[in-house]
């Protein structure tokens, strides 16, 4: 049975969404998955003047009719209605996207994110909330000025592990996903430097934190054996985020796979490090 058989593609008809379509189509072909499109209508999107001439229910019903018509005709050539279900919902976009993914038992959500003037601060509220709320993995495009990611190929898939209790789940998924996409898997691990001003070093075992690096290599080898991973390992030293980004910076990868907290609720799944890596990764991030 395929790890990823159903892809949910949230659409809002924006240029970023249109530009993401070839990527989603390629991902579905590479993974042998089906695609469902979902659009969320904001029932509160109306002007105050409209309420003087029509009731709120009339405005909401019209919004749903317009949303349905746009959704049914959107990218019809790329995703035929006969084979790609189209789901219309209303309410908060992120909340509804996460709920639709649960309802259809989606294995993966693919959605774009792009940067503007405030690239270093914002992912976009909907993307961030979906990352926090969704039960299934979420693949976000590279957060850059370009709104279309390069197509998925058969390149390297990089998995960042932290050797926490969550690491086995993340690496096991990464092994299966890379195999399904016929890509090569590698592992990256960051050894936290005690000096935040120390520059990042790659594989400098004899110079710094040699004991920590040896212990990390031992534990990663155990983890690889446990999940059956045949993957090269890169070890970086520095602040965790910068070390990870430095380690993956030279990779010609299809995706960076990182773990989110498996728990929902008040604390949420999205942590500061996850947010920062998704925002600054040089290629798309699959958050598991």
C-alpha cells in the first residue's frame, strides 16, 4: 500500500496557487497519488453596504454559489473534475483545510507559500495555521520571491532528525516517501554549539564537540538500522537552525523532511524551529 495515495490541494485562485499546479500534478504522477482540490469560502467577506440591501444569508449563499462555480472550472484541464474531486467549504481557511484533509483521509497537503517584503517574518497566516493544525504531512513550496517551485524529479530527499522520541516516526516516513518517489535519502543532524557566535562547521570532528558527534553518529546508526534506512549522514555544528540550513545548502534535493510535534491541542504542532526552517529552507519542506 502506498504511503501517499491522496493529495489535498487547497486553492484560492491566486497566482501562487496557479503556479503551484504543475508541481502538484508532477508530485501526483511521481507518487502515483490522486488529487482533490479544496476551496474555502469566507462567509464574512462582504462590505457593510451589502448588508443594507441584502440579508447576510443571501450574501453567504451567493458567495457559496460563486465559489462552487469558480472551483469547478479552475484548472479543469490539469485536474479533470471526473478524476479530481472538488470540495467546497466555508469558514476559516486553515481550519477548514485541516478538517477537509481529515474527512477525505488525505495523506499529504500541498500548498504554496511565497515571500514578499516581510520574507524574514511571515509565512502567511493560512500556511502557518495549516502546518499547526493538520494531522497529515504538509508540503510547502520554497518560501521565496519566485512563486513556482522547480518540478519534483528523482533527486535527493533530505531528512533532518533530532534524535528525540519523534525521530523514529519521522525517519520511517522519510524512508518510505523517498522510496515511493524513487529518490535517494540522506540524513542531516545538527550538534548544538555552546557558543552562539561560533560559525557553522561541517564534519570537523577533530576540532569541536568530537564526543557529541561520535555519540550522534552512534545513535543515528542505531536509528537507521531500526527503520531500515540506507542513507548517508551529514553532521553539522552550530546553532540548530543555521547548522541544518548550512548542511542542506549544497544539496540538490527535491525536499527537506522535518518533524512536527505529533500532538495537537493548545501547544500545537508548529514550533519556532519548524517555522524558521520552513521559512528559510532553499527548497520545499515536507513537515511530518
